[in-house]
């Protein structure tokens, strides 16, 4: 077992504060990014195995909580690793569609239908 602070190179807090448990993540479709993910470029910012697992997992959109559970790492550690990948341009983060839609306006008809459905249960 590897200690979380070893995976994060001693960092204890993510640099980004916009990653929530339901933030959706997607791997960038870019040949240069894929070459870096495979490890064909080396250097101080080269990817760790956990970074590569995140990129593989995020080929389809996944929430921060899903990625954390899949890695079997604490969410705080996962957010640090995600921040690394986002800053390198290998991963995209966006709010979930339902949050984006609600912020543009609430669909009262849908909320009413849900409330009535729950009452019938």
C-alpha cells in the first residue's frame, strides 16, 4: 500500500476549489495528450500510474466521486491528481448537465411531476 501523501508528492490540498463530488470529467481527445498519457514524454511532470488510471476511466464522462471510488483513494487525494491532469490539458472538468440546466432556470413542471410522483409512493 502506498501512502496518499506519496501519491500526491506531499501535497495535502488540491489547487482547484471548483471540483465537487458531481463534477464530470472527460479525457481530452488529442494525439499529444495521448502520447503523454502513454508515457512517451518524460520529465518532472510525467504521469504516475494513478494518473493513467484516471485518464483511462475518464474516456467516458465520470464524476469525481466515481473516479475516487474506482481508484480506492480518498476524494481529497483524487482531487489533487485530477487537478494535475486538468492543468496539463489532459482532462476536462465541467458541472453536471442537471446543475447547468437548473442554473439557467428551474423547470417547475418537472419539479411538480417529481413531487407528485413521490407523493404517490
